[in-house]
C-alpha cells in the first residue's frame, strides 16, 4: 500500500473549501504569533477586529459597502480575462464612471427617480469610454491593453483631483477637495448599505449564467483562449474582444458610480481607494470564475476592513499590509492544494 | 531484483558487448492521474552504443527519459549509473552525472548568440566574461567535439538544424557521456539528418552512449545498434538492430500486424466516384501572411468518393491551399466551387456550413484551444446547432454528451472531459479533431498533414477514417509529405511546387521517382487533369 498525492485537472469541491478554510486559519495563526511576539494584547486586538467586521452592525454595514465595488471591479477583470485580455485599468474606469455619474447628478435637474437611471447609464458609459481607446488599439493594432489600461488609471485619478479641487469644488467652502453633497442617493436597504450590493451580486450571477449557458459565452471562451482556433471555427474574435472589453469597462464604471452616489455622496480625490487594483486580486482569487468573484471580493473586504481596524489600534500600516499579503499567500496555497487529491494504491 | 541485474550483466559479457552499462534502469514505474506512464521498465545503456527507444505517442518514452534526466522521480524502481544506484533530485544532478538531453522543442534563448546560450547556467562559465572570450571558448569546444557552429550568430537567425547542433553542443560541453535525443530528425531536412547521424556515431565511438527516441522505423534501423520498444508504458523488447526489420518493429510497437497494404481498394457497397466534381478550383491564387503570392493559378478538380493526394515539399503552398479551401484564407483571385456553388468570396462559416471539414496543419495552434476543456474543444463545429444550442441558449449537458460520443468514435479514453485538451497526447488530440471534422464533412474533408507527429497506430486510424469517408461518397483532399502514405491512400496525386500545381497523376500509373521529379519543379503537362495550367 502506498499513498501518493496527485494533481487533478478539475477542482475537488469539498477539499477546496476545506483547503481554503485551513489556509485562512493558518494565516491567522501566523499573524497571532507575530502579534504575540511584538507584545500586543492578542485578545484585545482580536475582539476589536471581530467587532469591527462580523461582530457588530456597523462592521457588517462597512463590509457591505466595501464589498460592492470589489465585486464589480473583480467582475470587470474576470470578464476581460474570458476574452484573453488583461484589464489592469478597472481603477481608471472606476474613476471615469464616478465622474460621469457625478456630472449627471450635478447638472441634470429632475426628480431622483429620473436622474438615478441616467446616472446608472452614465457610469457604465463613462467606464466604457475609458476603455474604448485601449480596446480599439488592441483589436486593430495589437497594442497591449495591459499597458494602455494601466496608464489611463493615472489619468482618471488625476482628472478627479482636478475636477474636485477646481471646477466642481464644493461652493460652500466647507471642503477643499470634494464636490458638494450630491442631490441624489442610491436608496439603502439596510442601514448604510445601498442597493448597489444586491445589484452587483445579481449582475455577477447573470453574467456567470450568460458565459456558461449561451452560444455567445461559448464563442467568447474559444476566442479568448485561442484566436487562431476562433478564426478556424469562424468565430468573430475581434467583435467579441471589443464587446467584452467594453463590457468590462462598463462594469468597472458602475463600481465608481455606486461608490460616488451610494457611499461617499461626493466626488472626491482618492475616491477609488485602489478598488480597481484590488479587483485584479479578486479576479485572480476567483480563478476566472464569475461566481468565484463574490467569494473573492468578500474575502478581500474582510481583509481590508480588518486592516483598517488594526490601524486604529496602533498597528502600523506596514504590518497590516504584510498581514494582507500573508492571508492572500496562504489562500493561494489553499487554492492550489484544492487541485490535489490523495491516492492510495497497492504497489504493482 | 539483484539476481536479474547479475543475469543481465552476465549475458552482456557473454555476448561480447563492452562491460558494465553506463546507465541501468531497474523496474521503473511512474503513474499519473488516470495513466500508467511507465511500469516495470528495465533498460540498459552500454558504452559505445546508439540505443533507439521506439514507441507510439504516449507509450512512455518521454516519461522514462524525464525520469532518467531528473525531471521526474520514479514511483518505483532504481536508476543505476556506473553500477551505483543514484537518485536525482533535479535535472542539475543528472547533468552532473553526465546525462544530457536534447528536447524536441529546443530550450534556447533565441535573442542570445550561440556562445551566450552555450555558457548560460554553466558552472564553468568564467566570472568575468566578454563577448570575445565566450566566442573563443565556444569555438574551442565546438572544434574539440567536431560540431560546426557559428559562435557569434544569434540563435533566432539559425536554421533548425543549426539550432539543434547548438543544443547538442550545450549538452556535450557539460561533459555528458549519455546523450538523449527526442525525435531529433522531426525538424531536419534529410541532409541535416545525415549530418546529425555522423556526429552521433563519432560521439558513440568515443565510448559514450546515445539514446535515440523516435517512431520512425527507417531511421531507427539506420542509426541504432540496439532497439528497445515500449508499449503502453511497459518494455516490450530489447533487440540488436541487426536482428530487426521494419515490419517486426512495427508489430512490436503497435502490438498487431500493421496493414501496409494498398488502401485504394473500395469496400463492396462503397459509393462510386461521381462524374461531377464536388470541388473545383479554377485559376485560384492567394497570398501568404507576408503578402507574397503563395498559390499561383491553381486549377484542380476533386470528385465525390475520391481521395486526392497533395504531394510536395512542405512550404510550397499546401498549407495555404488547405486554408483557401476551407474559407480560413481568402483567395486573391480565381474561382472555388463546391457542388457547383461558388464559394470564392465566402468565409470559414459558409464553408463549414457547406459540408467541408478541415483538419488543420497545426492542430494545437489553430484546430484546438489547448487550455480549454476537451468538451469545449470537440463541440467547436456544432455548438451552434441543436441539440447543443436552442436559440441563443447553450446547453453544457448536451455538449458533454456529444463530447462523449465523439471520444467513443475516436476510441480515445478520456478520464475527465473537463480536463484541458492539451493534457492529451498528440495522437489522441488528432483523433478527436479528425472525428469532429468528419461529422460535418458531408461533401469534402480537407486534411493537412494529418499524420504529422503521430505514431503508427494513430496514423492507421487516420487512414481508416479517410477511406470510411471516401466509401461514403465524400471527397477527401489529403495533404502529406510522406510519399508512401500518399500512394497507399490517394486515387490521384497532385504535386505542388512554389505555389503551382506541377501536374495531377493517377497513383496507379505513376512511380515514386516521377513524383519526386515533380516535387523538384518538373512539370508534367501530358497528365489529363492538368489542363488549364499554363
């Protein structure tokens, strides 16, 4: 009787969940050891972190607010990956969506019921416009979208600073890097948590369905995996590339829209909070699965919120970042391990 | 186990072959998920010999060599070098023990020069290096090993044969005593291959040993001193090459008598060749990816129930011809008719819808999406039709059912249809592609080099598929560079040279030499079907 470990091509579901749970526990254990060595009061830190995440109404609300943009940016990156494109620019499209939605809120008069759908459309269109040039450059001139989408992030972030400190600055003079409070809000359904969250979840589930259960989804899969095979099977690679990349930009734009009218209620510098970049991590954790994005975004939200809680307890930012990395690292190992199984066999 | 070793060595001593083996493998086994890659393999390599390792795709040759070179560790069994059992924790240790391998796909840095490639990752590379020093050292090593290379040339500028020589030089410069070559001639011209054989003989004559992996019987008979045949991961036999013949080796390799007979004979009940052509080309010209004219005024007719072979040295327009015939490449001028309908300016979709199947030349690059599942790959022709799709809804369960039936028809056993198709062996990939295309080929099948890189068993399966289609009344266009194969299967053979058809001949009325001359550019104007060629 010999026991071996084998890599299997498809994930073993029960083992996968177990491996990930063990990974998170291990990461927490290592974190606890580090804190204990540095002389912190583990019980106090732990209970504080718990209270500011799952352990209190406010903690849960904050998680709900953080997870919404992460689901959308993670979904944006995942969708682009399906067609073989790396959208590193969710951050910039997030900014563009936020700007477009703010413009509508500031300059289109009317009741909320009319303006809100307009803001929704503006957010999506803003994100789409932001990825349009990288998309066309990739589709027609084979320019790497990795570079172009990334560079446009800085343009988007700086444009927000310009608007929020210049032409759109709050006229009341009470803030110096933000617009006035926007006249319309996305309605909330639980405390501060607005309808952006259920919409993001719903969007993710329906996109997962579209990708798996439509002819279009199948074609996107083939086109994204091998453009030459797509050409061979008469699948229009370029058309799918353009449509899917624009979709990706629109989803990231929606993230920015919800953030500005649901969470911050003003357009302000630094509004994107790296949500676009963290979306890349979410997508990598989700391993290309649209549904996996929800789990990945939830994990990242807990990590981010815990990090903020630790900082308020005097733990310095480098330690928090190191911990974040550690948890991601362990989760990635857990991910990989879920693709193995233990095989018992008699020696032949 | 120990007894066995003694017996083997005794027998060798008795047969007069030089003493102790350089390498011995004893009872080696290696398992992968769902696959026994190697089981109970014993193998001896003697100093001074060229030992051929023969087997079909997936017979376990590469796995066995990966074990010997430290890439894999065996699950069972031992590796004995110079009489001492060793374990290799990494390829570096195998190299230190004098075992080097030249892989089928070269592991060179293309942007570097030959000298830089030779010195890359080598402990003997001097700490302070200069271009001149590296090139001088390379020239010296090359001269001492009698291998002609250009030390200052960039690898990307070299021919495949020259690149292979650099690979060999890199291995030998590390003081290798055992040189393993994986399908070395697959990428070489005949002249380059005979150059290589000469170098291998010189290397072996210095008391070293060569393991030569191949599934080409001719060259195994030509180059090797002994042959070991693997089948299904197990060793079938080790024999001196002088006692082997082609037929016997083929039998050992596939485990049954290979049908080398003429496959042009129709089965009773087969549909006759039609009078009207199913495919006709009139003065078709096309450009290649670089914009050069690669097809010039090609005029051809193919009738239903007929196999038309396309012969020629690779790169004379055959690839582009098969692409033009399947709508993947647009013709620049001329007319393509299928069953009388003009498809000249149509795309791949219309060609497929018109009952034209296509086995592309480079299946992994254009016929398959390697990273996607087997299911996704085998339904690529039918995903849009019922029952796989209803309207815009795609049904994964129906796709999985179709995938199972295609795999069954191809006799490919698949442990898990969600597995990426690249995990299958080349032969199994090609069987699936062929079966997939046959399902849509109601009028015509265009097969470009379908047997390239396959073993005898898979090639026979391919040939069987084509005759099956032919007997069902489908026209088959069969592009190959193996004349034997073309003669065995084709009713007529068209020969291409520099993008033109040199002539179309009846394969029962022509000999190999004539075809050879046409492949070299000699026209055959008297052939009846070649009218219209100016």
